[in-house]
C-alpha cells in the first residue's frame, strides 16, 4: 500500500502486528512460520519506510514505543474491519445454532454486549448460552465452545489461552471518602467481600508484603458478579479486574481503593473440539474475541 510517496508492504504491516502482540521476534516468527531474521528484516523495512522507530529493544525482547502503539492500534482496527467484512460476506453460511458455555460473571459483565454485536452480523444464526462451572473438565456434547476460568485439563479437546487476569481491590467512591489510594489499614474497620474462600484476598496481602488483616466483617458472595454488586452498593471492599469491573470503574461506580498496583491472577481459556471447522461460527467467534482481548491487552485500554 502507498503512504504519501512511500510504498509499504502489507506483509511488513502484518509482521509488525504479530511482533507487537508477542513483544518478541522469535515468538512472532513461530506464529508466522518464518525465521526470526525474516521478522526482524520486515520490521526494519517498515521502520525505514516510515522513517520512525517503532520498538525499544530490551535484551532479547522488544517493547512498543509511543509511535508503535499508535500504529498498532490503527493496524488492528483495520484488520478487524477486514475480518468483519469478510465474515459478513459469508453470513449466509453461518446459519443454525451456536452453543457456548461461559462463566456467569464474564457473561454478565463483559461478554453480552460483544455477543450482541457479533449476532447482529448474522441474521440466520441463533445462540444458546449456558454457564460453565468453575472446575469444568468436560465439554458438554451440546456445546460448541466454552470459556472457562482456571481449569485447563480437557482431554480430547483443544484448549486455547484467552485472557490473563490482574485483580485489585475496589470499593464505592462514597466508601473511600477522601483521596486515593487508601491506607490498607482501613480494612481493619471495614468489610471484606469474598468471591471464594478468602484465598484471593490472602494472595493480595502477600503480594503487598503486609499483614493478613482481619476485617471487622466478611461477606462471602456466591460469585464475582455478586461480590462486585455488594461493593457498588457500599457494602465493603471486593476484588475485580479490568475485564469484569472495567465498565463500573469507568462510570465512577467503583474506584481502585489501594492504588494501581495489580495482582497477577489465573487465566481464562477457550475450549473447543479438535475437529472444529475453520469456517464455523464457533471459530469465527473465537477469532473475534481473541482479537478484541488482544487489542485491549496491547493498548492497555480496559474494554
């Protein structure tokens, strides 16, 4: 493609996008099935054509600079548009029913709007949704794909890493009553809201290297969705991440209570059958969700 008076290879743009996603030339080479030197050559050619450096080199790894971030967002938006158009051209082939199983919190807090947009492109496609169990280990016979949290042992199935979560404590802004970040010692006089048996909060205390504080009261909610709902209604402090709590945080219904530092948590995985057709609705949805999550991670913008 021509940019001003300079011709830029589409192959170079694709190579740059893959290298930027992995932040590593070697892993980009593996995905593209080329040599690492070929990836480096394409990236250098793109930088020379544009007259700007796109990466900072750090040892064996690479990191996008500000110019690279801007270009990545534009390229991914363009690729996403091409993918959407291609999918819509084959919409007639996407008929029947797509059956998925997803954790209830992910469905309610993150996935529903995306599914609505996806289905808007395929008038003949019906959707059946069920909730996946936390420790699910078998893909039900009537489910085309599932998203699961933490569990990743599914013999006879294909398991794809989807999203790595980073959690942090939140509360209602009214509960903060002052400048942020708060002193964690406030938890001694407050309510801690759990979505599990207390392990997640224990991990957070350990990550901060502080005492495992015993709060004035504890609430054990039935799910992450319920725990965050308690927090939104000023009942206490809960844990969330940007995928599940991002909308409430952006709307000002929740605030990060103890600063921006986040705790690396477990991952979501996508589970499918090994014989899933590459042109199936399930594969189209997987590709679409993977790109959306990747764009959010690479641009560091909560979505």
